[in-house]
C-alpha cells in the first residue's frame, strides 16, 4: 500500500470515517491511482476489464461484511471519471462505503465523476453510504458529478445515505433505480451549500414489480447566494407505494427549486410527494438565544440538528 500524506488522510477521514486501513474488502484511490486494495473470500475487488474503474463481486450469502471504495483528490487541475460496478449476490447483508474528498489549493478546477452501477440479487440487504467533501483555499473549483444506477432484485432492499455538507462548488447527482417485485428503496439525502455553490439532485425511480416501495427524503440548507435544485420522480408501474419529501431551509440570498414528479401507470400505485421550503423560525432562534447563544450560534445549532 502506498503512503498517504496528511491532507489525503484528512480527506479519507471526512468521507469514509477511516483513520486507518479498513477491515475487510477495500480499494483506496488517491489522485487517480489505487493506493491500496484488498479482497476477502466473499468480496472480490478487481479492476474492470477496460481499466476505467472497479468490478466488485459479492458472493451469495455474504453477511455482515463491508467494502470501502473512497476517493481523494489533492492535485489542482486533476479531472477523472471512474466506473464502478457492484454485483451483489442472493441472500446478502452488506455495507458499501464510497464518497470523494477534494482538497484544491491551486488555480485549476479539480473534478471527480463516479459512475456506480449496482446489480442486486434476490432477498439481499444493502446499505450504501456516499459522502462528498471539499476543502482548500485555492481559486480552482471542487467539482463532483456522481451517477448511481441501481437494479434491485426480487425481495431485496437498499438503503442509501447521500451526504454533502461542505466545500463542494458544484455538483450534479443523478440517481436512477428499478425495483423488481417486493423490493424496497430508502434514500436519505443531506445537503448544505454556501457562497456561490450550486447543487442539483435528480432522482428517477421506477417501481416495476408488485409489492415495491420507495421512500426518498432530501433535507437541504442553502446559505449566502447558493442554489439548489431537487428533481424527484417516482414512476409506479405496479401494485406499489412511493413517497418523496423535500424539506429545505433557505437563508440569506439562497435559492431552492423543488420539482416533484409522480407518474402512476397502475390503478394500484399509491404515490405521495411532500415539500416545504422556508427560513429558520424566529421562535426557535429566540429560545436558543435566551440560553446564552448568539444569533449565529443559534443558527448553527438549528442547522446541525436539521441535517443530522
């Protein structure tokens, strides 16, 4: 395994909660190169045949195991697109941790676009965590444009945690999913933008089999002059239930656009959308300020609790 510098170690901790080499299967990537890789008897981590990413194969019956594939960039001007394919067998219960951290102290933009495709077998359970983080005092931007394409097999479920709280100048996250009979998808997105940052999240979820369900909830905070757009679409093609929710706090000169879309192609599809955008309530601020907090400190407490 290649050595990481202090900046790379800090980024790795931010996006994957790793202080050292993880236990189990992993691939650690820094500045366009793999700096460490490990497979287990149940989880095989290998390069794709075209060399443009990873092929991760999880054997049938794999339980209570994890695979970590975080990426860090610390070179200004670096741009890369990586394709990672996940093949999850039947009767599995696994954790997959991805994410990308960019530290840009230069004048050129740095960009990482991760294209992740999941093929999940029958009666499996997958938890997927993807965190984005940016730092650095250079003039170059930190850009992230992830794509997640999920195919969930019969009787399986996937829980996705998507987090972007700090330092990313521009991101466009696209998530698509198709669900077979009795499959379930849960997504929890947390997002904060500030300065001139912009973040676009697009979801296109197809409930194709009877007994499917999807629950997509996004919480966002837009500060300063930043912009957020949330485009949520659920298509019900069978006996299914779908729920989307956009809950956002707008501050300063921030802008937020929520675009809900529900499409029912079956009389047995039950689809619901909820949306709320507003500023921090004055009574919440006043209550915390009576406890001795300044207005700025009270705002931070409320935001931290909202995005938890």
